[in-house]
C-alpha cells in the first residue's frame, strides 16, 4: 500500500471520527473498521418517518434540498397520500432498529441496514442509502 493511500485512509478515519458516533462499521473496499454516519442523524430520519413528519424527511433528502418550495410541497403531499393508503391496511411499524452501516467506496456514501418490526409480527430489513455532502449525511 502506497504512503499516499495510507495517509488518505488515516485522514478518512479522522474525518469519520469527527462525524460519527461509537458504533463501528466495515468499509466496503477494505478490511478497515471506521466510524459511521452519526447514529443521531439516522435516528432523526427514522423518527421523522414514524411521526409522519414528511416535511422534515424531504428536508433531509440530498436531491431535493435545493428544489423550489412548491416542488417540495408536492413531494410532501404525495408522501402523505402514500401514508394514508398504508393506514387502510392496519399494518403499522412498531419498531425500527439499526442493523449495520456499510460505507461505500470513497466514504461519501453509506448503506444503513434497518430492521423494521410491524404490529402483525412481520419483520423486514430495509436499506437506507445515505450520501455525505457539505459536512452532513443526507438521504440519497
């Protein structure tokens, strides 16, 4: 491994330590263990979804953060309609727990694996893709 690559990995590790919490993740491109996106940020996204705070979810989405307010309002309305359709089925999320976080090559993206439990006993694993931009982790 070249000296520049080692220095780059050390700088990446220091950056992740500054941005992350204590839970460790595996970098997809090597066997190094580094710190993930903030668990507080992931919890913020999950709580917004559980509480139906779709305005906040749109504000946490990277690709929509610079869109006009009218576009964001339309997106929020579509999300509310989808949530209303789900309520008809009487199946609700009872718990979201963090599985693992896998940083992608270049450390500018991560896949967050969430374990979701429903009131009917079903469970599923969902991947929440995140992207790092301007000092924050955003929903991709």
